[in-house]
């Protein structure tokens, strides 16, 4: 009979991430929650699953489920929002003397204020003053949208508003944690969770150790520099600050701040990558001594970076970090998981045994990917009218661009796919014999 527990559970999280890590022993199980997905994920996926786990453990209504560690990889809305809703529910329960669904022992969360060593309130105030408070919910005034469409900046601005909104959401999560109270970054004595050449594994109890391989101090310095440069360049906070903010989102600087963690239990390993770039993941693994320069690392599970975006991975990444199980959480919105990512993975692994775990059906993913592709093409065609050298992608072709066509042509890859079904727990069980 098995006793040691090490199991990754993947939840449907739309275009975001929401993961549960079960560890410890069967007799004394522990639980970690990694990211909470965007809006609606908490109500539709995370909360129902937490209630099921309470029932599985035989807890009564007045006994909260213990979450030993809650980790936010970074503050993008598609990772933070569910955690914000969870902590807000806990505050409401406390204020109403109602039973709590969970109790959270430890929160790993690098707030934007901590990262830039500043008060990020000035950034969100800039957006509110220039566009209005609705902008922090991703809404822009109609007249501003029309004006931005003429300058081909709409797509960039919406991406940027999403980022800026996340700054406030990350701060709200920190404030909720302070009010509950939940201790934050206990293992680092309240300082940033980050990687350095002196990094050592954290013993989390229950046989689990976590080694932080990102973010790296140098990359956090880049983020600080971008923040300061932005504020220096835009002191006037004019109405069109949204267009200027697009500069701030260049190269997705928040993704440089993703927490990257190697989780180890016995001889089993899971690599959590958040939305980090593949080259930065390799660099961080080398920095902390997990990976020798030019060498390869094999893990049992790799949580695919940035929902399978091809901008975050390469053939080299998949050649150097291999796994038995690959998890790509995404429903096709924003194009993820991308066909190019699956192609690179399959080229890197050849006939090796492995499985790919997807959180939504292929047809649903492809439908959303096509919508995203078509929107980008319209933006590019419009941009070409004023900038003739603008590169315009071809019209969507199922044969050339869909995952379904690639899988039809590669039935061996199709056989490796595993899907997260709605309402059904989906686990990758690495539990070992004692």
C-alpha cells in the first residue's frame, strides 16, 4: 500500500492557470494551491473542487480545509483573480461569523510594489486619471477606442490595461492576506521569493522541497528600470496615456517576474514555470545549480510556460528540459496553446514516451485560436494602411494553423493527449512506495 503522496491536479482555468498539489502522506495529506485563474474560475472550478476535497477528507462544515501553501506565480489577471476571490470570501466569512471554506498557512506572493521597491499606486492612479476607473476592469471609453483604432494601438492598449489592472489586483491580494491575516513569503522571512546563486531548497514539510529558479534578481532590476522610465517619460498623464502605456507592456516585463519552482518529493519532480520565458527558465535552473550549462534536465511533470505560447518556448527548451507529462492550460484565447509549441515539443521528443495534458477539447481551443488569429490579422491590415511595411499574417488555414489538422497528420501525438473534463478531477499521480 502506498503512503507517500505527490499528486498534481489540473483544473480548468479558461486562459489561465489553476493547479493543486497534493503531498505529505495518505494519513496526513497536505495541499498547495498554485494560481487561481481569471474571473469565474473560482466559482466554476476552484471552489467546487475545494469543497469536494473537504468532503473527501471527512471535514465538517465548521472545519476549514487547510491550504499549507498558496502560491501566486505572478500578478497577471489570469493567475491572480481566483486567489483574490478566495481571500475576499474568507474576509466576508470572518466578518459575518460564517464558516470558512479554507485556512491558508503561507502565501508566496511577490507584489509589484515589492518588486519595484516603490508604491505602485501611482501607476494605477495614472490609468484612472487618464482614462477612468473602468479601465482597471479592462473597459475603455468608446471615443478612446475609436481614436486608438485609427492609430492601430487597440490590441496593445487592451493588453496593457490588463497588466495595469493586475497591479491593483496583486496589491488587493496582499492587503487581503494582511487583513486575514496570512503570513506572506514565510520561507524568505517576508522578502521577495527569487533565485540567486546562493539559493537552497526550502523544506516545506510533508516530504516536499521547493527550489526557486526564478525570478532572478537581474530581471527584477529590469522591471524596476522599466517602471521608473515609464513614469519619467509620462509625467503629464494625458488622456492618451493608454497609448503610452503600451510601451510599458513591451516584452511582457511582468513575465520576467514569474516564480519558477522545482518541486521535489522523494525522487519525483514537478517544474512550475508560471509565464516565464524558456530561456530565462534555463538560465535560472543553471543559476541555482539544478542544471549544468548545456546539459539536460528530466522532470516528471513540466507545467508548460505561458499556456503553451510559442513566444515562451523553443526547440532548445524542449530538448534541454524533458518530462513524462506536459501540462498546457489554455482554452485558445490569445492563441494558446499554440500549434507551433506542440510541433516543437514533438520534434524535440521524437518517439520518447510522454503525455500532453490539455484543459479543453481541441475543437474549442482551435475555435478561439482562429478568432484570435483573425483579430490580429485585421489589426495588421489596418496598420498596413499607414505603415506599408507592416507584416500581415495569411488568412487562417485549418490545414496550416489548426491543432486538429496537425494531430490528424500525427496520430502518434494524438494518442499522447489527455484532457481535463469539466467537473472531473484530473490528476497526474506521482505517489511513490514508502
